[in-house]
């Protein structure tokens, strides 16, 4: 019998702590302009079903920002760590893999919005690249 994976995560200052129970998606690296503006580089995110995520500390420190007509982003109000990205009307939440304790076991599965990538870095040649995401 295989145990259900449990991952513990936290923001940089520890004001927000979370647990994800169950499988998580491989990391998707998004190169769209919004993600680059938000992070200063590109946004790499894993994801899980909404009901697999439990914020165990600091839910009141999470600040949500409506970044488009269809999605919102969240960060720690104390330290500014990027936490979540959530598309409206879905039952899945994306989150920074950097929140989780090492070793994470995550890997980048694909790069999206590659047509929008910044001119200050290169994409790995062997990575799956999607010009736009549909």
C-alpha cells in the first residue's frame, strides 16, 4: 500500500504555512508578461486540487490580487513571497514549488507562453515549449 504524499510548505518569513495532501502536477514554467512582471523572471508553478490544500497558519496574512479578468494571484502580506495563482471557475490551485521543503521531487514538465519570454534569458533546448497556452 502506497502512502498518500503530504508536503509541507511555508513562505519566506513563516507567517503562512500550508500542507498539500495527495499528488501534485509537474512544474509548468510560464513566460507570459504578467508572470514575468510578478516574479521578475518567469513563474514556475505546481498545482493541486483545491481540496488538497490546507493553510495551517497565517490565512489572514494571504493577500489576493485580481491580476486579470479571469485569474488572481496571492502573496504573503508580511514578506511578499509569491504563493498562489488561481483561475476563476476551476477547482485547481497553482502554487510556487519553492514553498515546499526539500527534496520536493518536482521537475519542470513544460514551458508555456514561450512567445512572450523575456529577452534576458534562454529556454532549455530540450524542454517542451508551447508558444501560447490554450
